[in-house]
C-alpha cells in the first residue's frame, strides 16, 4: 500500500539517493554568496473540467532537490551560514488515500537532506524574515506572475520595517542564470540517467522499424514507441512524438500521427522519452516497405554523411556553431551533386539558398528540458564546447513538390538525430544503439 512504503524508496522500488542534488545546492549557494534565493516548482495544470495534466515538476527545482511533489518551494541562503529550506505539503491521510503518498516536512528533511523544512502554508509568514537583512534577492523573475506578486508583497513587508533597523535587499537577480550555467555541464549522476533515457529511446526506434509495414497508420507506430518507453520505466515521452509518413515528413513539427503509411514512402520518427526528468531526443528515417528507392537512398546518404561530419566536429574547445557549419557544407555539396541546387558551392552557402531544403539548426542542448537551458553564445560569440555538455546532432533535408525538381525527390523528408555527450577527448554518441546505416536499417526491417 502506497501509504506505508519507505520514503527512501521510489514508486519503482528503487532506493533513492539525493547526494548529487545536495551537492548542487552547495555549489549554487557559493555562487549566490550573501543573499537569498527562492525556487518554486511547477503548478498543477487543469486539462479540462476537474482533470489535471500529469504533474511535471519545474526542471530547476528538480535539479536542486529531486523532490517530486507540487506546491513546493526551495529557499537557499548563501554566505557564512548557508541554509537550504524546503516548503512542502503536510502529511494528509485523507488526501493520501485519494492521490498517493506525501513526504511531509519531516521525512522530506531526512530523505533529501535539507537543513530545514516547513509546511507550504508557512511560506507567507516566514518569507519576509528570510528576506530581511539579505543584500541580494534571487528568484525566477517574471516566470510566474502569481509568484512575482507574492514576492513583491514579502519584499514590501520587509521594506516597511526599515525604520526598525531591518534592511531590505537592494540587488535583484534572476536565479535561472546561475542554474542554467550549472546545468550545461552534466554531472555523473545526470550522465548515468541520460544514458538510460537514450538507451530506452533507441530500443523504441528499433521496435518501430521492425513493426512498420505499408498500410499501417502512423498512430500504430506511435503506440509501439510509447509501449517501449513505458515498459522500460520511462515516465513519459520527452515531447509529443513525431511519426510522419511521406509528405508529412516535410512538416517539421507534425504530431497528428493520423495518416496511413504508403508503400515506397519514407517514415520520419522524431521521438524520445523522459527518465527521472531527463530527455532523450532521437530521429530516424526509414522506408515504410523496408527498402530505400534510388532517390531516397541518394538523399539519405547525403544527410547521413552530413550527420557523421557534424558529430566529428563535436569536441571540447570547438565553437557551438562549428558542427552546424560542418553539416551545411555536406548538405549543400550533396544538393549540388544531385542537381537540386545549382553551384557554385560558395554562392549557395553565401546566399542561404539551401534553407529551402534545410531550414533549421543542427542541434540544441539536451538535459532536463528537451531544448535544454544554457546560452549558445557568450559576449556575442559562440560558446565553446566543454566536457559534460550534451547536445543533439540532427541535420535533415526536406524536399517539397516543385516542378523544377525531378518527381522522384518530391515529399522526401529526412532527418537523422543523435544525442551526443562531449567528453575530455572527443564525444560519446549516447543513442548509437538505434541503427542509421542503410544496410543496417534494411537488414533489420527484412527480419
Ligand atoms: Mn532535437
């Protein structure tokens, strides 16, 4: 029964360890210095009538706590006597019978290692005293207008006491900036979870390839993905799965997944799962009937060569933009070779003409958010990659019907996407279990 399980054991029966989160809090407290930071989790969101969407914690809050319940706020103070304080829901037998286990402040303090915990109802009363005397106040400014309003009320209560010798903060800063910077470099515990997320998603793509036959519907393949995610313990997809047959593959964010799969067409699947908060993000494109047509093969080989060149450009010290540039060069040369674009090469690059067929960037940071936090540039210049960065590498080609282009190329939409960890010496492709070489795909699909 849910009410009696040990608070240290997760719903999956795994004994949980929150030392990594405690260590992140200590690092952030050092960054904060003299000051106080408030980091609330997400709100529960209504779906319709009285039904909620499944609760998903705020990623920053989760990164620093691992605490899964709504109605929780983390407060950190830095300086000489740092405090880490959690405000959370109280135990409530009645609600726990209906909705499930709640830690309550006492168990939360013991399991998660906070210095203090209080019921969430005490926040309005205690917040002004936590703010008083601090020179600096940090919180996610503007992220949630109801929290902004509460924060200003607490601040004004402190300001109202200035004549009695209490000082109010004069410096205000968005706490997200400091946490974003930390989240860019994944620690060992994060890398372990991201490998698991990547591995499960790769298995799902293999299963989709094996299940696909002409005449099936896109949603049938989506169901295979979802079943594979869930049966390995992923809590949910990391984002709505894109299962796009034929022309739908040229719609970048196609999520209807309602069309039948035609013989001789391609199927583009962009799908990843979320494991303990961490996203994987894989795209594979393969022929519905298991064999590439010559035109599909020509285009696929270009995208694959572009992706391999881009992956090679991912290494510590390289500019973030360099792997995109590497992919574009291969794609442009390929399109010129196929006579879909007219050279010279330098002019096509310069004019950006290729953007008709390749209109997005080659990747993004990956982590707790599928498009993870962290800036891509510093002082107006592209950031340099560092060990611990995780990013996606996902070039593509999308050819819509156009009388200037041979009909065999129409409605070919191809993207190949892997998740890549930057290491001390180069890179580690976390999603390499999902086949992408033509021979490997065709032989898997002929089984
Ligand atoms: Mn992606």
